[in-house]
């Protein structure tokens, strides 16, 4: 809870820039406060400063006072995602090894299905590969060659590089991607190319251009995913750099003196200068996953589904056995298969701004994936939106207060919402407006609920064993609707800071870096399973990663002795193509017993992931990649514990409002969510409002405020 006091210190600001809203979570000695503002797409720093200023006012501070005392600003964003979706990045040139210029154009055999929805995959007649971000005429090959081990077979031809660079610049290149064969084993030729470009176009010239090397962005095997990771990072580099520079300038102009930190999709927080642009892709949802894992630890919950329903999308992720354990090591980003480890978050277009429309082919109502965004936004915003959205439906159904939405900053026009639903949905389907609004809500809840169920059940897990955390501005409104698809009657947790949960997630995230090296090391032979691991090579690889980690932490001003280290190995059976990630405590191999423990750990974790009978030790076991995560633990943003009081919630009753339940409107009690005290119980039907969200409690459900002021929903026992 925010407390007005002008002498507070130990302030930290965490921002999450979404497609519709900018969320702000401010922690200080003894508490926290939250704020939201509309995302200003023309310059995200404007919306960010507004959100921080709103938070400062709740603490009785001027903006400059708060930022002068601020120890850190952490930032997660969807800028990267938006740049790729809109294809608004710069024109790039790519330099490849001569003879391999078509790698990204040819793609993979599965390129036409990567990232596609099931109905798109089934429609093979309309199948197509994604349009390349760098067209063929902007790709050149240079004379050079390394072998598989990184040894130089043909030295790089400097004159050839200069000629090809000039060719790309003359054709309009505004940046360079350099991806040469086997550069992850030896980056010498990629480094030479960058040095040549820097000589030709130094920083003092207006023509200076960013140069990204595949050996630095994704130092792993696999030409196509490694190159695509570098291309995507280059493509979003300029937009993200501009936004961060703008935000940094605005913060410094208002007395902030520390660096801005970025949340990475690997689950780490690092300085801007040490973060490749692609590592910020989906960093907002990843921050939410990290925050959910911390709260699972706090509540001693083993399994939880984390759901974030905002204005543009619905994100879902899992905490299993207390950890955010699922990584996508070769994720598909905007239909491109890349080599980049990131915590796995499922995203669908099902948010408050998702547009409801009649599919002309099926004549059926659909919701999303298109979104009205922040501008013009839902029709009820009265900012020019002409299509019905989920928020319009929620307003018509009586769940939202038109005068209190977003803390009263934006008054909603319910008549306009009724009109667009009537014109676009109700009349074409022969429904009354409330029935059409209910149909919109049911469809969006169904899309989100089915996504949740698949996320859990298809991993061999039991959906009924999972608690649900609901966050995002629309999460509390739709939580019961989509959670019912898991087949359980709760518990559903809605936190006081749920509307800005991703910003909370970055507040409790560790300062961390991830280091990795691509090394192929057989562990057990096929058939008889002899011990064949080269212990000196293993120990050398691990020691090298620790040296990098120690150096990186010291450069950032941290004591390596205070860091926590997690060693991960990508391992597989000898006949497999895909790797399985294994966490291990074996930092040095000194005996055959160590090798056996390593192999047994792989088998145990493999069976845990894929089920009994899935292991195949006869194929042999091998390591393909070493990854070390070094982190400085965060100690902030703890939940204060309150004394449980009486169950009667009438002290926070605001009044009643007509809301739709089952098949008709009924007078429904409306409570002030911020004034509900620990111990209070609201029996459905009921609504509980705050400045940033509305909690919907349907008939048959009840909500209790626990000792941490969290709203916990369960099916009523009565």
C-alpha cells in the first residue's frame, strides 16, 4: 500500500511498456505503489514519465524528488515485438560466406508452418514461407572459410569485403548483419569484417551504422537459426535504441543519475549496454513469469498457471515444482526459427482491446487477434474506435464502471459501446445487444481457457493440480471465465498489484547474465555405454564460463562471490536431433562416478519431462552446449502481512450496479477492492473495483482477502 511521506528512500522504479498501457511499480522502504498510463506509441518515454509522475503523487513527492532518490529503473517492453509485427525496421545488408548467401531465403523445410495457427497449417494451398526481413539483393557473399573446428582454411579477402560493403551501402543499407560459417567456433573473420566497416564508416560520420555479428548474438551451431537471431536483433536494434535513449534522456533531465536496466527474455536483468535487442523480445511477459515464481515461493505453491490479460494479448506461462522451468531454446519469433534461449510464454491475441468480428467465410463470431490498441482503442474510449472490443462488451455487461475506469482518467461511453456491438455483432447474428456482449466474453474466455489447458495438459501435467494467478488490467475481470477450462474450482489469486504485475516481476528479478559455449562432448558410448567423456575438456569449458561470469559481474560493479550460479547442459541421446536442458551441480568431472552421475541426471530429468519409457540410453549420451547463469539475487518487494479480520465486507461497499449473470441483468453489490480488508469475504455475484482493474465474482463463487491482501477466489461450498 502506498503511504504519503516526503522522506522515503530506497526507491526503485519498474516499468512495463505494453501495447495499450504503460505500467509502473514503485518500491520503497516499507512498501510499494502502482500507477498506469496510456502507452504513447509516438514516444514511449512520454507515457513512462506520466506513469512515474502519477506514482510520485501517491507518495506526496514531486517527480524530480522521486527520481533523485531512485536507486534503479528497470524496464520491460513490447517495442521489439511491435517492430517485427509492423515490419517497421530499417533496411539492412547482410554479409555471408560466399556460396551461402541463400541460407535465410531457403529457410527450413518447416519454414512455412513455423509459428502458424492450426487452421493456417491445414490450408496447405495458401501456405507460404515468411517474407525475408533482408531480401536477396541485400545479401552478399565474401571470400573466406573456416572449418568445423574454427581453423582458418581461407583468409578473408579485405578488398572483396570493401567492395561488397560499398555495394550494400549504395543500395541503401542502414545497418549490417555479419553471419559467416563456423563463426561460433572462431569469430576472427566476423571481427575483421566489423573492423573494416568501422574503418569505412566511423562513428564520427553521419553514415556510421550498427554492425551485429552472429558470433556475439547467438554463438551456437545451426546456420539458419543463428543467422535469423542476428537478423532479428539487428532489425529491432534501432527502434529499441531510440526509445531507450529517449527514456534515458527524459529520466536524466528529471534528476535520475543511475543506468537503466533491461529485463531479458532469459529471465535476467542487465544493463542496456550488455543486452542484445532480441533479448528484450517478450521481456514483459517473462518479467511476469519471474514475479509469479517469486510469489509461488512466498505462498509455498508448487504448481501455478500465470495468466496476463492486458489490452492487447493474453500471455500464459507455467511454474512447475516452484520453478519457471520451461525454456524455448529455439523459439519461433514472428514465423522465424531462431537460436536464442528464452523462458517460454504462450501469447494469443485475446486482450481487452481484442476486436470482435464476424468471419465472412463461416458467418461466426470471432474475437482477435486484431487489437484496437491504445489509439484509437475500444469504441467506448471515444477516441475514434469504430469496432467492438472485449472492453466494450465488459462495459455493456455492467462489469466496468464508466466513470472509474483507469482511476477516472478515461470516462467510458457506454452508449457508443452498445452501438458498435449492435451494428457489428448483434444485428448480423440476430441477437440482443447484451446477448452479443456475453457471446464476445464467452469466446475470449474460451480462447484463453483452451490455451491454458493445452499449456498444461499437453506436457503430461494435471490441470486440476494448478493454482491460477490472474494479472493484467483485464485478468481479474475474466479470470473465473478462462480458469474454469482447467477443470478446477480455484484457487485463483488476484494481487493488489495484478494490473501492473509484469512491472512487479521486474522488481523482484535478479541482476543476471547468461554465458554459453557450443561444445560437442560424448558422455557415454552407444550400446555398451562406456565412459568416454573427456574430463579435461569438460572442466575447461565450465571454468571458461565461470571466468567470463566473474569478469562480467566485476565490470557491472558486483562481487562474484555473492552471486548464485546455475550450470545448464543441453544434452541428448546419440540418435536424437533435439536437445534436452539439464541442470547440474557437477562443475568438475574427476572420476567415472562423476560421469555416471551426469548421465543419470540427464536420464532422470528426461523421464520427468517426457514420461516413463522415453529414455534411450542404448543410443549413447552427449553434451552439445554449456550454459552458465550468474545472478545477484534481488531482495525487494516483499508482501506485508496483515491480521485477519471479520468476514463482513460491507465496510467497503460502494453501492450496486446492474450486471449480467447467466441470462439477465441483476442488481449487483460493488465493493472498493482497495478497501477490502484481510478476512473479508465477498460471495458472488459481486464486483470489486480498483483504479486499475475490476474483479468479477460470478454466482457460485466467493472471494476472500487473505493476510497479504490478495483476493483468492474459489467455488463456493454453499
